[in-house]
C-alpha cells in the first residue's frame, strides 16, 4: 500500500466544533485488496475448523457400538398426535 493511498480526517462535533477523533480511510482499490485478504483468511480459518471438526467426529464414530434392541408389543406405545394451525399477522 502506497503512503498516499489513505486519508486521515477528523471527526468534529457539529454543535461545539470540538474534535472527537480521527478517521483513516483507504483508497477503494486498497480497501478492496484488504477485504479480499480478510476473506481469504476467513476461508482458511473455516477450512481448518471444518477439518478439525471432521477429525474429532471421525474419532468419535470409531467408538460407536451397534446395539440390537428387540421390539416387543409391550415396548411400543402409539399416542394420538394433534396439530393446531394459528394464523399470525406479520404486518404489525
């Protein structure tokens, strides 16, 4: 980034004229390059996190044991299901 590719400005209270702070703005092309770099960093972090998550669950999947559960008439209970639909007014 070139030295002349950013602007340093002041934030001023319009009522009192007091200087409240400074703001640093970059040229659009430099800002775009910075945003792209941040996006690449985020994508890299995401890929690493997904890989770590997958590795943890792959390790957990090895420890899963199958268990056969026999169904008997006395083990199953069917209860009636009721569904109620209420309209909602989203215009408020």
